C-alpha cells in the first residue's frame, strides 16, 4: 500500500512538473511570436524606406542630405534586423530546449503511470488471492461441518 501511495505522490509531482513545463513552453512560444512581429515591423519599415528612396531616385535629387539620411536609416534598419534575427534564433533555441524538457516530463509521467498501474494490478491480484483463500477456508469448514 505504501508503495502505491509513494508512486501516487511522485505522479502528482510529475503532473505539476508537466503543467509548469507546458506553461514555460507557452510563454517561450509567445515571446518568439512577439520577436517575430518586431522583425516583421522592421522589415516592413525597411521595405517602405527603400520604396521611398526609389521614389526619391526617380525625381531630381534636390537635397543630397535627404539621400544620405535615407541610406543611413536603411543601414540602421539592416543592423536592427540582423540583431533581431539573432534574438529570434536564441528564442527558437530556447523554445526547442523547453520542448525537449516537456517531452522528457511527459515520458517520466507516463513511466510513473505505468508503474502505478502495475502496482495497482499487483495489489488487486493479492486481494483476489486473499479472498479466494478465505472463501476456500470457509468452504472447507462448511464441508467439514456437513460431513460430521
């Protein structure tokens, strides 16, 4: 009986671990999506700026300073995009680690569930054997009384 109780407590602990791991994966997934949204905004800004620069190039360039500002802004956006890609790569790697941990917790939980099931089957068999012995003893005593 105590083994079943111990295994049940371990199973409860594994369930808590599973819930925590699921929550961490969910948070990491949301953080990754947020970072991807930031990247999308940067890429859109870069595209818009390049479009504005192309429009500026179609017309006579009156102010060279404006042209320089566009190129500086484009290079700044490209640097930000590269940094954001590194952040996304880091978040993706973190998410993969958390997914692996979640799979490991699921595996552990399943193993404990199987062990608990085996212990319960063993306990049920033991109870069944005891009941059978008691019934045999009762039947034997009844048979002995009837033959007397």
